[in-house]
C-alpha cells in the first residue's frame, strides 16, 4: 500500500499546486486512507470492504487512544468531508482548508505506513 | 427519535446557538448510515476555521468513539452565492445582529453580505425609524434598540407578514 499511498500523495499535491481542487482533494484523502487501511489490515485484522469502510477506519483510529488520536481523527474527518464534497456536491472542496491540512495529513500518512510494517 | 436523529438535532442546535447567522443542514452520508454531513452555509472566510473547529469539538461531545461520525462541510459565502444561492434569500431572523445587519444594508446600500437581502427589502422606512436605532457611519456600528427583545419580535413579525 505504500506505493499507492505515495503515488496518490504525489499526484494530489501536484494537482493542488495546479489548482485542480477536486482531484487534489480526492488523491490526498486516498493517500492518507490507504496508509490507515494498511495499518488496520495488518495490525487490527480489519477486513471491511463495504462503502462504510471510510468511516470505519476513523472509528478504529478513535479507539486507538494515545496523544495523536485527536489530531488524527480531526485530520481524517476533515479530509473525508472535503473528499465527499469533491465526489458528491456541485462546489469544489476548499483549497484553503486543504492547504491547512497538508502537514498534518502527511504526518499522519507517514506514521500509519510505519505502524503498518 | 433514535440516537442518530437526536445527535443530528443536537449538532444543528449547537451550531445555530454559536453561529446563528449561518444556515445549517445535517444529513446522512450516502456512504455510511452512521456518518452525518454537517453542512454550514454562507460562512465568511474568516470564520471557516472556527465553524469547522466547533463541529470537530462537537464530535468529542456527542460521540467520542466516532460511532456516529460528524463530517464538517463548511461553505463560504462566495461558494454559497455561486452554488447554493437559495440559502441566502430565505434565512429567517435569528438574532438582534440580524436586524442590525438588515438595517445596515438598507441604509448604506452595501449588500456585500448577501444574507438577509430579501428580508431587508421588506422592511418599511417607518419601521426602521421606529426601532429607534441610528447607524454611526464613523464607527460602523448601530446603536442598540431601547428594548431589543420586543423590537426583535416586532421585526420578525413584520418580516413574516411582508413575506
């Protein structure tokens, strides 16, 4: 999953620089999602493949505890809200909000990829 | 009322209590029955983060284990004007600040803040005078009405009648 997460992150940040907010948001979200999914599968025996998998990952993170729990849940919820805007709503997701989330998103992504090993 | 409905109501009420000016719609996500889209419209850019933070804080209050997940979807004024204009014209008066803003728009012709434009146009000149408020353009503020609660109720009634 690392390769997929890295690829999504690279494409997402490039799209963000170009102002392509819908694609940027979707790719950046999936970069983080795939890192968390890798951790959930390898360390938690997570096997959900339904449409609810995105929220189920957030619930798993919230049950982890630890200092990073609040930060990670907040980052993930916001990214998910932006991604849902890109997927289902007429307006593009907020570029300013996505910019603000970049650092926390990459930190979270790297941590979950590491935890998945 | 089930737990999800009750959380939906609490979230909508809390956002209204804190940011009464902005229309709030809380609805289920098409991807997950236990996730709620918390959509707040007509939010000035400077408030976007504060509204988002409130929704994230509410998560810790209403469902700390994320069994019901709140997903913030905050729409700025610019986005609301372009994609959701219906949320700008049917907004009811919710606070004294609303009345102040309507009157400010009426007197100055500044419709930069689009919320309440429809309502502004229905206020009569005599009613505005009757509120006993004056707009001080030097400081950019309205004086307080003498009896805010009664005046606000009267304003709401006049707007409802005019509509």
